[in-house]
């Protein structure tokens, strides 16, 4: 008799160990700890589940059947459940999911409470909410037909039960906002504590195809925050799309006076608000379109969410985002021979009057045939610089870089240290592209003043000048640190256009690479393009010193620079004359002499 009592006692002790020993007031589990026994503790058929390499709960059963796991928790009057699920197949009666939100026992045929179910034969698979009384279930409500009919059936589900016993079921199939699927009222059960359970029904081919994550049951607090305007963007020249952080009340959305655009004397002509698409997106249609290159500011007010919260004034900017065209962007600076262990960079400049999107722009080295693309949406505004490099930190550590500089860290095609090519291309399809700019660089383009050009960039002098005009490029000054990545070049010069003919912009220069008047700048403004120019320097005795240009073809306007060197040596300080002659395409000639001084700093 004693042995029987001991056996009964032992059996009761084993059963006690299998029951939950702790109750969480509420719980949240993202499975990042990889442990199903704590925080919270899960019970049931835990041997059929694993935490996978993505730190998600995954079914991993041995054979066909059904598996149940559960945890116990305290249930507040107002509660919100959330979870992510994935069934890597199209659900059916044999392969389906049941989630018990709150029940009073883990014995299903005796349970009282509520559960969701996804999975049925046919293509109507949706979210169904059931009530179970002593194990007998009845349908309370169901959502969008066919929502989870395809393979994989995957999404995020949120259920709110408020203290007034109103149930709201939401879903989303990606990282967008939750959509309100359906609502029901039921007040039969209000447990103070209960069980949350997940049950998977599966055939042998689906025994590892269920995945779960971010499961929580937390006290629900009513939304008291007004809707926030996340962004405003033009989807065409007449339609402005506003994105909010939550679902909106339709009546407030359709009030035309709630939308004001600064310095734009027009209310929307139409407001599009499609509840089926998303109750957080508003499209404003204007009959008079918006201008390219102009930045607008819109202020919204009086927009209400589904909980009666009304927004105060909120403002944001928007603009037409154009694709670059020929002449819009230029290669403005290139570092092709960095210091040992350093990184190349390519600086680009938007010299257009448009706001451009650089997505799809390729950086190409025609010498090697290698190219890489900007894959993300990158906005570059008028007169803005962007520095492209593989190692942003390296550039920041090696050069002076203002806080305002914008970098794009990306793979670049390798560039030779002596000579090569940098090109910018925009593809409309895999076979068609536009060459936006192309620069053939050479280390001989560096200033002769420099003994070592390693770590020194080549800077474009005039953004409007011809890219492959060697006179339009110069070494970055030593006073700037040898490069100006992402901001105005140390050798920056714009043709003024205030004079015609040929003239000197600086009549005194000192070729010491200190960043101030290092080169003689010769500017020309001609009536016609494609004229031929000869240009040489004459000393005060009338002797020819050096030919700067010999039958070089000119554009209509531009600049020519000379660094004061001949045969690797700087000329003596003194007064010189610049002699030039030009012949246009009709044979008309122009010539002249311009005096200048080659100076140097006094020690």
C-alpha cells in the first residue's frame, strides 16, 4: 500500500512540474535570447519548436500532426496582442494556424475564450475570430477574403480589445501601417489571467514551414497622439502625395482648407483618399502643375485620426525630382592617386537649375571597362556637391571636411595612379545609356610646383568649362590640405562674361600652390566657337619664353591657366607680356598683348 501512495504522489509531482510555474503580467518575446524556457517560459510541445538562426520561433516537428505551445499571463481590461507569422505554403484545412489569444485552460475541449484561425480549403483564407465556450467554438467575425490565400501566407496581426469590449483586428503584409480589417463586440469573458497558445496543424511536408516572431500581449492604451505628417512627394507634376503615420478620418481629410502651400495661390482641385489602399495616404491633385527646380512648402492642419486626435499645423517641403540630363551634373574633382592606404574619391556637382535624383547613375572607368552604380534614391539640389568614395572615414581623417559635406559610400571602379578615365553614365535600360560627363585624367595635369602628387586631387576650375580641357583642371592647393572633397574647390573660377575678347583676370600671380593666385588666369569671350588660338609668354626684353597654346581649339567662352613653369622650373619673378592670336572659322583674326607680373612671397 505504501508503494502505491508513493507512485501516486510521484505522478502528481511530475504533472505539477509540467504546468507553468510563473505568470507574466503581460509578455513580449522576440526570441532573441534563443531560450523558450524563460522570459517568458513556453510550455507544451516545446520539443517540436526551435529558435532558428534568424532568432524566430520555428516549427521543427518529426512527423505530420499538430503541435501546441503556450504561456500564462495576467490579462488587463484593455489589451493589445501582436505577432508576426509565416506559413511557407498556401494554407488549407490540413495545414493551418490557430492562435488562442486568451483561454482559461490549455485543455482545448474544455476551454473558454477567444482564438484566431487562418487556413481553409479554397482561396478564401482570411483572419477569422472565434469564441469558444466549453470547447465549442462559434465565429464572431472575419476579415478580408483571400488575404492569406497565396504562398507564403505571411503577415503581421494586431488585435485590440478595449475595456468597452470592442474588438479591433488589424493586419499588414509588410512594414507599412496596419490596416483595420474588421471589428466585433463581445463581452462574454474577461479573465484576469489566462493562456496564450499557438497551435500548428501540418502534414509531413509542412512540419517545418511555420515561423513566428515579435509576439506580445500588452496593456492597450488609447491613442492620444495626433497624426503626424511623415513626408510629401510629387508623384507627377500635378499630384502631391502625403504620407501620415496612422490612419485618418475621411471627413477631415476631404476638407480642402486643411492644405496650404506657401506662395502658391491655389487649393487642391481634387483630394484622393482610398480607404482600401491605405487610410494613411492622401493625394492632392492641382490643376496648375508645379515647377521643376523649385522647392515648395506645404502646411497641413485640422487632420484627424480615427480616435479623434486633431493635428496642429505641420509643415514640410516637396519638389519635382528630375533625372539628370546631359549638362546637369559634372565631374568636379577626382582623387585617383591617394596616399598609401587611402581611398579614391569622385566629386560631382549639380550645375543645373533642377533638383536631381542620382539613383541609377553609374560611375564608369572607360580605361578598364569597370563600373558601379548608385542603387539608392539620392537627392542632389542646385549647386550642391556630393563626394563618392569607398571609405568615408578615411577621407575625413586625411582631409579637412566641413560638417555640411555629403558622402555616398559605394564601391568605385579602380583608377590607375598615372592616367585613366572617370565617366558618369545614366542607363534608361540595359542597352541604352547617356554619357553625362567623362574626364580623361593624367598625372601630368598636376602643378609642376609639386614634387609628389600622391594624395593630391585634381580640381575642376570652371564647372561650365569643357571637361577634357586640360587648362580647366588644377591641383588642389596645399593650403586646403591637398583636396576639397564635397565642397567648393580651392581652384574655383566662373567665367564672368562681362567682357568680350581676351583678358587677364589676375595681372599678378604667385605660383606657390598656397591656394591664392597660384596661376595666371586668361579668360576669353568670343563671338563664335571653334576658333584656333596661339598663346605665348614674352619677357621684358621681347624674347619668347614659352608657348602656352599652339593652335588649340576654343569654345565660345572659357579660361586658360598657366602655372608659371617652364621645363619643370618656375620662371624668374618679373614683368611679362602675354601675346595671343586667334583665327575664327571664317578666317577673321584677333591678336593682342597683355602685361602681367610673376611674383613670389617675401620670406
